[in-house]
């Protein structure tokens, strides 16, 4: 199994052991806003912490991490241009499989500018992009997010994450991948299976990925295996379960080649 969206830097060592015990073999850890990102140096140190410290902690438990790095909308520091200048060097590293997580939080002009710049950068570099959708004003902001994606990058290069019942209709015709975040206070494993049951035939099973988004917010490192368990109880075919919990993320992030 793959947990396709975590924040390893916010989690204790023991979580990686738990995830391994429950059958998660790899995870993608994404750059975000773990502290006040007051300058570019703080953001870059956050990237280094992911690549150096978190990779080591995970691998000690046998869990393979890959990273997505980028400027989260809540991490846009006053000298963000310096981060954008350095970002291609980070994206070039073998263990970095995508640019992310990026997107809009409040949809300010600055957020839109930084988001567009990163989509164009990913397009030029041929990198996949992990896009965040916010908790507040989710629908309104997702509409803007999707239109910025369509204008600035090939949609097949993008996963739109934290898709829930409030925005699922918006992404039906969007041709990229869809992340389903199973997280306390957001969506339970049973609710995720219900949402997928309703949409998977129409949308295509090959477009969905499961994740826990474990961070310092209420989180469950076993979200993905618990959702897989609910799928089994609901009588889902093995092959379809494997697509959502493993194969789609492997293919999208090219994990076999990396
Ligand atoms: Zn996240």
C-alpha cells in the first residue's frame, strides 16, 4: 500500500512503524507550513529536514519515503522568490517525485501568482504536481484552483487532493488525478468508501488515490489500511482496491523508476 499524501515531519517515529505493520510500504511526504515560514531560509530548511531527517527516520522502519517539494499557499514568505529560484535544484533530486503541495488557501493575488509560477515551472521540468484544496470556502476556491491549473499546465500532470463530497462534482471533467483524504474531522473510511462507490464508475478507478494527510492536525496514520479494510468488507474487487491503494500512485509518481 501507498499513502500518497503525508507530512512526515509532523509525525513521531512510531507512526512509521505502525504504518509498516499495517502494510503501507511507501508514502509521499509533502512540503507544507509546519511553522511560521518567516523567510526563505526557513522554507529551505523545511525541505532539508524532509530529505535528510524524515527520510532517515522512515527508512529505519522500512518505510520508503518520496518527497514533493514546493511553496504551500500558507508558506509564502516575503522573499519567496528565492525559494522559487532554488526549487528546480531540489526537484532535480532523485527522491523528489513531484512539486507540492501547492495551490490556493484564500485565493489572494499573491497566492495565485505563486501557484501559477510553480505550475509553469513543473510544466517546463516535466514534474508532476500535488495540489491542495482548502478547508474553508472549499468549493469557491476549488473552482478558481481548477481554472488556474487548466490555464497553466497539462491536467494529466496534476493530482487535486482533499477531494470530498462538497467538490466531487467539480472534478468530474477535470482530467487529472484525484486524491481522497481520509482524516478525522474530514472524512471517515466508511464515508470515503461511500463517496467512491457513488463516483468510481463514472470518474474512472484509475483516477483516484488514497491518503491520510497525517500532520499536526487530527490525523490517523492507518487511514489508508482502514479504508482498504472497509472496501474489502463492502465486497470490492481486489484489483480495484489495489489500484486505489497502490497502483495509481505508483504510476502517477513513477515510483518504480525512481
Ligand atoms: Zn497536506
